[in-house]
């Protein structure tokens, strides 16, 4: 088993996409990442290659964020861990299907002496047919450049709620890119936005619904349900076979909402963060 690192987007895509498409919903993050990847830059893109020259596992990381890894045999996961250690690449955390993430974390901890802790448990959903929710007042509209400040604030608030402590400048960069690529929508009532969501990372047959956020003062009124339903239907009408969506398993409200809209669970994953020296928990 060997590990190959890629510094070219097209070479990476050609090598790993057939493997990723074997489980398209499960690997929607990776496939979507490849689709919108413009510059490899400081990203770490690796694949474990078996003795038959087949891809056995894929892992990617955009520092300072945690690494994500696909399913794969223990030998492939171990080879990726060893590659990161041998090349002195710091890994702040690992996310993926439970077996892969736990295997990675155990070997990383044993090799480095750095402890890890479970940060979040996630569930991936797939939708093929929208079940309309009870109607709410308002309508969906595209987020525009004039909405940048509001979207930036909501992106930052969303990240804070899910435990991502990132600089406001980073949230603004995300908002700018999403607006530029026409990927974000609002649910709006009489000219006032009350919820937001986005559709990013197209795969061969689907797309991910992300950044579903309603400010606390507007919650419980069905705005997010209607927005996700409208956005999902828009994507299906545009020719997508599926919409994908990831949720925190600890949030029963969102899981119930998405299930009611027609989203069905596909797989579960976890994120383990590694403790840096001096971290207080």
C-alpha cells in the first residue's frame, strides 16, 4: 500500500473520482470539493493505492480545518496516517465514517501521543422527491451582492452554533464566494430575509444543501423547511437526481425537519479533534 499526494486538481479528479462515485451520497463532500476546486494551494489531497493500483481510500485537508477521509480498509487508513507523520503534516482532527475516523485517530494518537476527543456525530441524507411542508409566508430569492454583510453575519453565527470558531474574515470570504457563484438563497417576507441556505458542490448526479440557518428570532415558523424544500425542488427541476444534506445527530429538530421533507439517511460519520498542548477541555 502506498500513498500518493496530488498537486494538480485534474490529476486528482481523474485518479479518485471513479472510487468516490461508487458511493456518491456518502462521498458527496469529496466530489463537490473537486468540482469547485480552483487552486490546490495549501490543500492536502492524498489517496492510498493498493498493490493492484486501485484507490483504496482518499483523504483531503484544507488547513487549518480538520482532515476528512473516506471509507477504506485498515491498511489504507494506516498508510495515510504514516504518510502524514513521515511528512510532518499536522492534522488538527479527522472526520469520516466511524470506522475510518476511529482507525485513523487510534493510529495517530499512538504515534504522536496527542489525545483526541469526539467532537460531533453527523448523518448524511439523500433526497430524490420533495415532500412539501406546511406553507409559510414568504418566498425564496437569490442572495445578491448587496446582502454581503447580512450573509457574512449569518455564516458566522451558523459556524458558531456548530462549533466552528473561525475568524469573521473567513466567513466573509465564504459569503463573497457563495454570492459570486450564485449559490445562496434567502427566504424573504415583505423584503426582509428570515432564513438562508445554499446549494454547492455538484456531483455527477446530485448537489449538497448547506448553510441552512434561521436566526433565533425567526425560528419555529417553518421558514427553513419551506426554503430547503424550494431549493431542493429547484435543484431537482434543474436535472439533479439527488440532493444531499449533512446534519448533526445531536440536533433532533433538524433531523426531523429534513426527514419530513423527504430526505432519507444514507450513512453516519464522526469528527474527532486532536488536543493541542495546553488545550483546556
